[in-house]
């Protein structure tokens, strides 16, 4: 490449756009622990308890129109920071995008759900994606969907993961575009979306 382009060789890649890259003989780790640390400093969070999960299984977020309003600017800033973190943290994707649905009119109940995600990150700042060498290129995909979980418009949520060998290369969690009338239909929609991603 040096013969064709004017360039200079720097040291081995270890940091790129907030992503930390650790290259080892057996594979590569990609994470964002420094970004998480910077987020906690940016929002000046006090000491908080660590949570074992990003969201409680008993929570049911909805518009909460009677709830106490929360600062829209701060809420959007929190959500935006978390959305960028999903670049290397598929474990928080569903929770973050569920909370992101309420950016137009956030309530204190939504803020509490966001803070649960931050308390989870407090205890898991060093979780990283692992890309081992020599695990083949067999394409494997997983997908699932709930049925009518959205409290506002009864739409379902699809989730999916795609692996090349043992390397996670794509993941998603999003609300479906249409309303399904059964669990089977919502799962067919999720499967179709996953197949499109695979193709």
C-alpha cells in the first residue's frame, strides 16, 4: 500500500473511535471499558449499587403519561451514550432500545430503567467481544421474538444474532414494523428478518 498511497505506519491498532482492540496470538478482544469510564465521569454519577442484569424481568415500560416528567435533554444524552456502547455490548441492546422509545416524552420511571442499565455497566465494564482465530466460517444465526410486548401500539420486538464460526458479527433488537396477531406470526417475521440479514 505504501507504493500506491502516501501513508505512514503507526503502531499496532489498539484504539479506534472509542473501541479498544487487544490483539493476542489466539484472537482479538474488542471492548469499550474506557468509554464506559468516561461516561460515568461525564454524567458525574454518584456511587451506585451494581446490578446483575441490565433490566428487571418484572419491569413493563410504557408511556407513563401520569408519571413525573424528566429532563428531555439529559435523557437523550444518556440514551445516545448507551446506543454507541451497543457497538460492542449486545448484552444491553434490548434494554437500551426499549428505553430509547421514550425519548420524546421521558418520565422518571424511564430514567430509573436507564439507571438500572448504568448500574449493570458499573459491575461489568470489562465485558468484551472475543474473536478467536481459526474457528472457521460456518454461518450460524439465532432469532426470537416476543408477541405484542409494546404497551403503546402492541407491536412485537425481534432479536437476532449471527456468527461466523465462533465470531459474533451481527446483532439486533428492534420493534417489528407491523402488528402480529399471534406468537407464531411474530416469530415468522423475526425469522424472515434474520434470513434477510444472513443473505
